[in-house]
C-alpha cells in the first residue's frame, strides 16, 4: 500500500478532498500548520471544489522521493498519505523511501 501511494508524487487532489480536514481542526496538529497555511492559499474559503492542486509542491511533475520527504515534514496533503508516516508500522518504510533516490531512478 505504501508503494502504491507513490503515485501521488505526480498526482493532483481536488480542494474538496483535503481542506475540510485541515480547516476543521479546532487545535491543528503542529505538523499541519505549514500545510494549513499553504492550503489556505491554494484553496481559499469558497473556492470551487473542483479546483485541483498538485499533491506536493517540490517536484510535482517528477517521479521521485520528494513525496516521502514531504510526509516526514508533515506535508502530506491527504490524511491517508500523512497516516503513512504517523503510523509506526509504516514509518520505517516511508523513512527508507524518503532517503533513497535510487528507488525512483
């Protein structure tokens, strides 16, 4: 499942799939503050829910390990993505993929 999520390194997400999670937190998770600020710029309140943004900003059109580095930095756009890093069972795999550019070459 972790490697399947790697497709998000070049994917897009509609604002409606993630803004509720980030804006709906009364006490935001500290790891999501930066993401929340960015999401507010990408998808301001009242934006058309069909608007889509890249899954990560670093290298959105390159198949690389930046997606996994973003998860380590608390910048997973979808809750299911960020869970890959917050879950202790999958964190070691995410760490290994974040450090390995060879796996994506």
